[in-house]
C-alpha cells in the first residue's frame, strides 16, 4: 500500500506529493520510467515497470528506438502502460553520475536531470495527463546523489507549475521505494518548504 508522506499545493492548485511505495501500482494517467537511452529495461525501476506492465512495454520501446533513435535527456519517449494501472509510461533518461571532475561537469549533470524532469512533464501535458508519478530519476544504478537530486527535482517541478499554470497536470507524485531515498527526499522537502 502506497503512503503519502508529504503534500504541497501551489497557488495554481497543482499539487506535488512524496509517496512511499511501488510506482507500478499508482493509479495515475502516466508513470515515469528511469530509462537508459536505448530503452532496454533490464534493471532497477525500468525492470520492475517492464515486468509488471508485460511484454508490450519493451516491444513498444524497441519500436520507439527504431523510429526515433536513442532517447535524450530533453525528449523522453512514451509507450502504453501495458498491464499497469497507468495508461502511459514516459521513459526519461537522467544523467549518470560519474564522479565529476569539475564544477562544469556537475552543472551539466544537474541541468540534464532538470531537463529529464521537465521533458517528462511536457510529454505528460502533450498526452493530456492530469496525474503523473515519477521515481527518483538517476539516483539508483546511475548513482546521482539522492539529496542533490531531490532539490533539483522539487525546484524543476515548482518552476514547471509556475511557468504552466494552465497545464493539464494537476498532481505530480514522487514515488519512492527504499528508506534511504525517502529520508533524503523528506529532508530536502523540509529544507525547502518546511513540513
């Protein structure tokens, strides 16, 4: 059972939530998959989504790559949700944290994470979704520091709502599975917005 741990409503009446649980069970219009650029769903969140959604997701992903090429940070792909409660899966490619050597590399990785989040919200809007669930993109096998990612994700969603008050998106859920990710995101939430 998924549990809402924090919720904030913006002046535009759009809502962001932190939810602890399983993203594959969320009853939203779209869920976001933390994907790789080739849409091969072999590990982490991608594997869980593909397994639960059935073979249609990988089949449609392969077709997407054949038609459009590799998926970029700025332009996520999308497929049906297969057997999932969600109608769509938006496949976002976040940056791989590679132990950056310079401030410029860190800025680039931060920007690429923000682009992946914004791109997911744009695709959801194009699909006329009113609700979307995102995982903590790039913080699993891609190694992005959880606390850093949380701040970027919160700020990016807030900016998107500020810039798009008439967006079809009413609810954005950050669905987090493990305790360490939940703790990092709750701390960042409290630092940004209080309780």
